[in-house]
C-alpha cells in the first residue's frame, strides 16, 4: 500500500467540520491522514449568536469541544493559529508547528473589517458587532444596560456587508424583548441597510420577502432606510452619507468582511480582499491541491447596487461548498472527476414572536424555481429544534442531513 495522502483543513466551523466528516466518509484512515487546524477549541453554532446577544442562550449552550468528535473520525485536531501558507512548498505554518500537505482545504472563515466604519467597536469604539463570540458577549452586556437605561437604537449594516440577515433578526428580537419588558415605548428602533430594498440580502431578493419584511417592520413601528452608507458611529448617533445623524445610544452594525490575515498575506493564495478564488469544484484557480469553502471563498456580488452589498455566505451554503469540495478531493485521489452543483439557500429568520422561512434555488438569480417565502410561529419552533438537533448530531461526529437550512 502506498503512502497515505496528507490532507490539512484550516478552520473548525461549518466549512472545516463538514469537510472533515465528509472526507472521512469517503477516505479511510489507511488512505488519508486528515488534520484539522483551528485557533478555537470549540465549535460554535454561529446562527445562534443573536440569541446569545438577547440573553436567550449562553455560549456554552451553542458550542462543543472539537477534539472528541474529530478523534472519533480519526481526524487529528491541532488547536493552533495559522501564520502562513506556502502553496509552492505545500506547508502550513502555525504558532506551534509546520504541517506539510498534499491537499489543503481553506475554511478559515472571515476577519470582521470593523475599521471600515470609524467608531465600530466594540472594543475600540461605541459601536457593537455580533460577528464573533467575544463581540456577542459584549453586545449582550450592552443590551442589558439598554434595558436599565432605555434610549434610541440603530441596527444596521455597513457598505460592503454580506451578512445582512442578522440585521433583521436583531431588530425583531430586540423589539420582542423590549415589548416583554414594557420598555418598547422608550426605545425607538431604526434599521439602516445598504440594500437597495429590504430583503435584497446580497442575492437580489427572494420572492415576496421584501413585502414580508416591509410589513413586519412597519407593524412593529421600526423605522427603516435603504441604500444607506454608514460612515461613522458616535456615542450619541450613527452617521451616514447624505443623511442627518440618527440618534442611538446602542448602535449594532454588521461590518464588511475580509479574509483572515494568514490567508490574505500568503503569496498567490487570495485576492486583494483576502478571499480565495476558486472554480466550480472549489479548487484554487492556480495553487495545486488547494481548495477553499465557506466565507473564505471569493464570490462576486449578485449585481451592482447604489451602495455596495456583497454576496451572502450562510452556514447552509458553506456546507454545500464543503460537500462538493470533499467529494471532488476524494474523487481526484481515486483518479476520477468530482461533480459540482449550483448553490441553493434555505434559511429561517427569527422575527421575535414568529419566524420566516425562505428558500431560493439557485442563490444567484435568475432562478429555476420561484422562491419560497413563508411566515409563522412554526418556523421559530423549527429554528429552535434545528439548533438543538444540529449540535447534538455534530458533537457525535456525524453530519445532520437536512433540507431546512438556516
């Protein structure tokens, strides 16, 4: 028997974990040595971070240690921070070691480019962002302070943002929380979005989601503005191009995303924004043996908009990328060509007292099917059940087959 193929996966979130599980399903330990490198020891269910911000979940409830489930799959887990990738020598360098590879899967996620909006903290300015566990913990504290000392709130996204869904979720969930505490009359809520219309979400909209969101915001007395380019956050307001400052004592703004430093600074690996260019199989367009999945992938916008809005990358879409990449990688080892497919999207939006389900196929218009948009309390229950089921399945070292998405 020949030498085992060495596969290194960078990242322990949806993309990395799904790739590891899927690769091991196709390649036995005798055929492939798989190492997953991640800076965090725990997997976190990122779609639940808004619930952490609202005090409905703790970080421990939406996460689990990576070591045990990876060990069950005979995947080596290295809790290390990547410092560089040499695609010519095929070596990944970390703070602790060097990892040579035959195949590399970049699933490193993103770096929040908070510096794009002056004042967008949370740790070096008054603005708040829910894009990571530490930031969400800080935001939860800010919301607790808001309940004790109510005032106006702005929830929005910066120009170039690609993760727009949490804007709506946070606005709806905060409205619901304030009504339950009888503070809603003391807290004007304003949504500021770079989207040309509500529900664009970087993918050109989806069916009737625009009308659903317009009606839901209006019935809750949530003011909104579209095509807004947020320029600065202060202690008292959010400033935007061409608009008067919007008063806000608690400003929650989704930043644009960039590639993580190790990927962005490794020669020949990424584009100027730090994202990895790939083909339909999620293979790097130039570097041999390199794949990329999830937020790390460079995907063009769905179209031109007055204020830039980038293409979305959800957990559901990331898992599709990881599945395609893993199948293609395994097929190449077997001397075959892997299959590919257009990305679809299915997600459930928490609206506080109910949920909204949206399905598009493919994500990028024009589409083969008329998008599905549905609203009701059952979708909120489905979102909660899916979170529990996903975490329970993933921590046992298995993938959860689903058509629900998130």
